[in-house]
C-alpha cells in the first residue's frame, strides 16, 4: 500500500485567529490509519480549536486538511458552495465527541444514537434501531435505550454520545476532552469504551489531560503550546526522563 492510502489524516500549515488572537500558527500533523494520537498542552494552547478545525467546526484561515483522501486546501479561500461540498465529504469520514456530550434532551438514548443514521444516511428505522441497540450494548448501556439524557449520569451520556458517533461508521473519531466534565468516578467507564475502540483499530485523535489513558493507549502524544506542535513523540518519551523540560514542567503541574 502506498503512503497516501495509509495516511488517514494529513494537516499542513493550519492557522486560525479569533480577531487579533492568533490561536493556531502553523500546525502540521499526519495520522495513519488505526493510530491513536493524544493531544495535550496547557489551557489556551489551541487544542480544541485544532480538533474542531479538522471537521470544519472552525474554519481555518490558512492551511489544508486531508482526511481519507478528501483534501480541503485553503478552505477560507474556496467559493462557499465548493467549501460546503468538501466539508460534508470530510464530515462523512469523521465523528466528533464533545466535552459537553451535545445529546438532544427530548430524545431517548436510542433516538439520539440513530438520529443521524435515519436523517443523514437514510437507513430504514427498523434497521437503524437494530444497529442502535447493538451500539448501546457495545458501550454497556443496552438497558438505557429508552432513557432520556436527563435521567442518565454524565458518564452514561458520554457513552451514548460515543455510540452515536460510531453509528455513523466514521473512519476517524475526534474526541475533545471527553471526560473533563465528568466526576472522577465516572471517567473510567468512558475511558474503557475508548480503550476498546483503540484496540479494535479505530483511528482516534483525543484531546485529553488523562495521563494514564495517554500512557497506556496512545501511539503518539502531540504536545501543543502557543498554537504550535511543540512535540510529536511516543508516550514512552513524553512521560519519560528524556522528555523536554517544557513537557516535564507541564506534566508536573497536572498532578
Ligand atoms: P485549548 O483547547 O488548548 O484550551 P482553545 O482552542 O480552546 O485552547 O482556545 C485557544 C484560544 O482561542 C483561547 O484564547 C480562547 O479564548 C480562544 N477561542 C477559542 N474559541 C474561540 C471563539 N469561538 N471565539 C473567540 N476566541 C476563541
């Protein structure tokens, strides 16, 4: 297989400012199929903006994004129709899991999981139900299919959100601090589901401060600061004695 076919995500020269705040300066990253890349860095370093840019929830000012062969170069400069077309193609390959779950409160867990299958993918309701129940089973929530989000714990809500992401059969899942809104005792259930996905070979980009997850599960750690990738390295190196002074200082403050 050639390099291009293996490379699932390729980002070049990504830059983004909010007004005068230059949040991303020149971010470059390649992620191969099946890799788990954890993105760490201090608050305000641009991690969330970066991961949201990958599926165009933020529109980068400059740079290019390629996901599974769909390339979106200089999206801000494209005619709006062309940009929308490419954005939809990229969103068909990616799913996003948010810190705040973003479930529809007026829909049951199962309805949340299958909504996109029915309305975006056009899957028949019975088939969508069957797949949705299987996915809720996979995240350990088969018995909560008919529960509304208001009756679920944060950890359960996030697992429903992961099942919803999986329902769309994405090539890549983007996680934006998926456990940081959860009480510590609820985090492991979510992290264990993510561990399973990683084992199954899902390509994952994960913004998180969960050092144990990063150490155990990540293939690579990307350390961002000031809108740059400062380090792109293995967990062994990142968490080891050879890590840069800056990374050790950052990790020291996390504990
Ligand atoms: P991190 O995830 O590393 O904490 P963010 O990407 O959330 O960093 O934020 C980086 C900077 O961008 C912060 O200064 C933040 O205030 C700013 N920012 C993020 N989103 C917006 C927005 N929608 N409008 C204006 N400023 C934003």
